[in-house]
C-alpha cells in the first residue's frame, strides 16, 4: 500500500496547486524537484506575488532511510529503517483580512511493521472574525463527522494544544484539527479508512481556503493593519521554529532545509512589548487566542 499512498499524495499536491492557481487568478506555482542522498525525494511547489497569495508553498515528499539516533529519541521508536510521505501546505496572503492557513497529511512506516497517519489543518487570522472562524470549523466538523463523530472534538482539542505558543501563552490562531499516530492499532478504522480521511481533508483544503479568501479580499487595507499583519507573522515564525514538531523532525531526519522552512512568511516583524489599543480589533484578536473556544457557537 506504500506505493498507493505515495502516488495519491503526489496527485493531491497537483490538485491543490491547480485549484489555488484558479482561485488566486494570477500566481503560478513553480516546481522544484529534489532528491535526498539518503533515499527518496520530492517536489516543492512555490507561488509568489499572486493576486491574493503573497507566498505559498505546497510540498510533496517521499523519503526513506535508516532511523537515526536523533529520530529514535524524538519518535520513541526502535525501528531500523523508515518510509515517510506526505503533503504540506502553508499560504501567506497579501491582505491582513485573509488568514494564513496550514495543512498537512502524512504517512510514516517502520520496517518492524509499525505505521501511522497524521495531519491537520489550522487557520491563523491576522484579525479574528467569529463568523469566519465558525465557517472554517463547521466544514472541518462535517468532514470529521462523515467518518467518526468523535473525531472533531478530539482532534479540535488536539489542535488547540498543539498550535499553542507556550512562551506567549496564546494559540497560533483559531485552531482547527490535528491528529497523529492514527492506525488500526489505536482506532476502529482500517488503514484504508484512515488514508481516505486524509485524502478527503486534503481535497477539501483549497475550497475551505477559497471561502476565506473571498470573504476578505475586497476589504480595504490601512498602513496600521499591514503593521499588525507583520507582527502576527512574527508570532507564526516563533511557533514554527520553537514548537513545531514537524519542523524539528524534518531537520533531525536530514530533510531538505529549503522545503522544511517553506512555512516562513516572506516578511515579518517584531516590536518590543507591543500592546494594542484598548477596544481595538487588534485587542479583540489577542483576547481570542485561547484554548477551548467553541467557535461553532461563538460564530452564530
């Protein structure tokens, strides 16, 4: 089944890129094929200076090789060789009224027969709209409920805990869903069913983001709002470099640095001890960056 998963993930990358090009209406993805000396390779597709997307990356990889000591320490595994494949997306928009979005789906397999799927999708608005956050979560719940009604509450909490900037005591955005180590050994689903869930989520991704782009693309932008966008991008960088396990795993497994750091925004900023004005949209956004918010109810 390894070959099927790899093939379908590669097709997923192509589908997502083609849809995003249509929705953006201007930007075109540039393809960069690469190989890994230790085994495997991938294709990293990047889009810059689009009409709506300032910088976007949709990366596919399928790599294999020996399990290093660093990998054993991070994964807590005893296997000797591994195979990993997946698709990872991060999009940074031009407008502060369109959110940053991330998604990935992945499969990992060891030579001892152990395997698992993982993935997730989360939304990082520069300005939080309760209604738009609700639309995002409603679609994720619909996808989860079509497979298992326990998925959304479980994976939503998992995302709240995972996409959390501990040193700031704030969530990265409005969360989404996150799942890891999903296999027949710890769920009631077969390997094929978990794989199909990953594909369904991946195929829904461009349409989920299209909704967010359409809602924000025509709003006017001020200089202060762009300044705020750069500060929020700075928080995004902090999470990815300090907390993100995928970034850390990619680096310790000898992954391709350019592809691993594709998630970085084109421009970001940090301002010492910045505090938003009282009762401003910026303060409202900061006050919503908490775990456990019921976005489905709050957006009604």
